[in-house]
């Protein structure tokens, strides 16, 4: 199970990190605070970017925990 799932989670979070870095670079070049982008939404009924990144990371964390058999207690803000 590990070899079928964990590499996928690692690749997905690495890709997410690269995407966020690509968004941060133009913001810094234009003297824009990157945190503004983190609170933006593409559409009014969407979660902000920071929450979407958190959801993606929680999915990887939860998937890895399920594969390993560790119980994870989810605490929502």
C-alpha cells in the first residue's frame, strides 16, 4: 500500500509547493504582499487559496495516516 500511495502524496504536495512558489515570485517582483494572494478567491463561493492548500495537505496527511494505520484526530478551526 505504501508504494502505491505515499509517492503520489509526495508528488502532489511537491507540485502544490511549486505552484505556490510560481505565484509568489511575480507578486514580489511587483511589490505586492504574497499574503494578499493567499486570501484571494477565484470565485465568491470558493475557499481562499490558503484554505485550499490546507485541504490538499490534510488530504495527503490523512491518506498517509490511513495507509500506516495511525489514528488522526481532525480539529477544524
